[in-house]
């Protein structure tokens, strides 16, 4: 029951966050009318959340590495549920915005932990399947979110949409706390994790002393680096969102300059500090860098294309919101279906071929949509978007999580989640600017070209290794999708039962 519980918690956390965003989108017009808010204020109910999440994800991942992913997941889920309840009772839009920021803080805590728990609970070669299940759950939540949100907002008002996540958030938060020392946590004295493993960072040597990783735990948080990175990422997301809003140009320019300055300062700090926030063995890995870049590109293409298509279908072609949602259903269906399919492709063909093919399909989607005029063409274009994005998300996430050492699983999860937050902001901002310049179809062609240009980066991803290449004895997983029997986290009760051909 240990691994299933880790997987269930990971899926629940990811689905709660995905559902929260989609149900709010359709409820915003009702919220604006009920609270007599301006369009800018309603936009900040989303922007405030995104800024808080983007700024804290990586530091939250490091907190999970330091104090245990179970603890950060539990705090994140409980806080997320409490903030949702507070928003449902908010007296005005100012309270809604403030509590959405608070919700973003707790969302940042739980999101890296959903991947960190999987990395600790499963051996590297068995990560494909749980990551695919997690991705399918996100796609399903994104698909049913608008329907659930629309129904609740219509029948009960906008406050009801924030009640959806309270029960699962509180239930899984309490459940995580009920299993001390398990959910992927490294006990201080070699406490066993979900998979029965002793945490590497908590192991004691023969002389009773802590290992090197455990000895540096006290300084591994790197608070100055975390603050600089938080400012850089928060200002970057604010700048990107500001490009798509009708706000002050001066404010957007200031946040852009601040983002650049904080980013430069962060890089200089990381080069000098003895215990950087981003470990070199994670951020310096070419496969991880390529996978993160592809995640940003894929999420930008998907969200930018959706943004442009919604305006094209409703404003340009006169479709109703319901008709638009029904026309885009193939996207959600293929995204969910692509998750298990990509897990199989990863095992048989490797990440390089899987992501290259998926990125090509993703690039073809906007091209089809840019030239579409009838329902079949739009449906086919949305299907390509869903299939391509679902496969890229599973395969690239697998690379990021699998390549990271177990003691940096939280940072790896934070990097993946950061990419998945920066990408949509970038895509929507680019689509909004291009729509103002050349109409609603113009962003689709540009997004297709930008996605296709990213395909060569797939060469840096690991390919499929031939069976019998021998065990890997290095300090972290190797660059292929084959099993490495010599890796530390694989020594346990499951070691003798897994073979090279198993997922």
C-alpha cells in the first residue's frame, strides 16, 4: 500500500491544482458582477496566484528535499483547502485577490512534492507509469473543470466553485500527516520511506557519522538564492501576464527590468555559494535542460493556441462558449489518452524519439487550426494539440524527475512545475500581442513555427538503451531509459523482482 498511497497523493495534489484553475476561469464573469469588480481586479485573481506560485516553486522543492516531501505536501494541501474556504467566504474582491495569493503560496508547496514523492517511492525505471497516471489525471481535471465550474456558478454562484477542492485537499493533507516518516521522507536517522528504502541523505556511515549530503542539509536551503530567484520568477511572470493585460506599460517595464536584474544577481550568487539552491548535477544536466525547455515550449504553444482559438471561434466565427467548449473536447480526450501511450513509447523507443514525435504533432496542431474553417478541421487541430502536449508532458517530466538524484527530487519537481507555469504565461502573452497586431489567426502560425524550432533540442534527451549494457554505478541515474541496477535508491525489496523489460 505504500507506493499506491504515494501515487494517490501525487495524483490528488496535481488534480486539485488543475481543477482549481479551470473552474475559476468560467466563474470569473459571475464573480465580477457579484462583487462589482473591474476587469483588472478580476484578472488579478489569477495573476496574483500565478506570481506567488512561480516565485516559490523551486524553493518549495528544496524545502521538501530538506524536511520531507510528505510534510510539505501535507502543509500545502491543508493550506490550499483552507484558503479555498476563505475565498468562498470573501466579502469583496480585495479579499479574493489576497487569499488567491495565499493559495498560490500553498500551491507552490504541494506541487513539487507531488513529483518528489514519486521519485522517492519508485525506482527510476518504474517512473513512467505513475507520471503517466498523474498527467492523465491533470488532463481529466482540466477537461471536467469548465463543465463543473459552469454548472456550479450557474446554479449556486461563483463561491461554490471554491468549495470543490476543500474536501479532497483536507482529506489528503490529513492522510499525509497520519503516516509520519513515510511519504518519501528522509528520516534523520535513516528512517524508511514509502518504498521501504532508507533515505540516502539520512543514512549513517560505519562510524555513525552522517553522510556528506546529510551534513550539508543545514545550509542547503540557500535563503538568499531563494529570495533572488523568487523575485526574478515572480517579476518575469508578472511581466508576461502584463503584456496580455491592459495595465500600465510603465509597471510592466519596471517588473521586466527587475526580473533581469534579479536573475543576473541570482546567477552570480549561485556560482559563489558553496551550497547552491539549484544543484549543479540537476541544472547542469543537458537532458534536464532540454526537457525543461521543451516543457516551456509545449505549454506555451498549447495555452497560446487555446487563447487565440477561443477568440477566433467566439468573436470571429460567432460561436457560443458552450459550442466552443464542445469543439475543443478532442484536445482533452487525446491529452488523457496520450499519457499511457507515451509511457509505452518511452519504454520502447526512449525519450528522444517520443518527445520529437510528440513535439512535431504539437507543432502541426496550430497550423491546422490556423487554416481551419469547419468543425472537423478544428476538431483535428485540437486533437493534435492534446496528443502532442500530453506525450511531451509525460516524457519530458520523466526525464527531469528520473535524471535528478533522489536527494534533489524536490528541486527537480520545482523546476518542472516552474516550466509549466512560465510556459502558459509566455504563450498567452505572445498570442495577445500578435492578435492585436495581425488578428486572431496570426498567433497560431507563429506558435507552430516556434514549436517546430524546438525539435532539435530533443537530440539532448536520452535514447533507448540496449538490454545488457550493464549497471550504472554513478551517483545519479544515467542518461538512458534502461534500468540501472547499481543506483543507490534501487536497493530494496523490489530490486530482485524487476527486469530490464519491465516498466
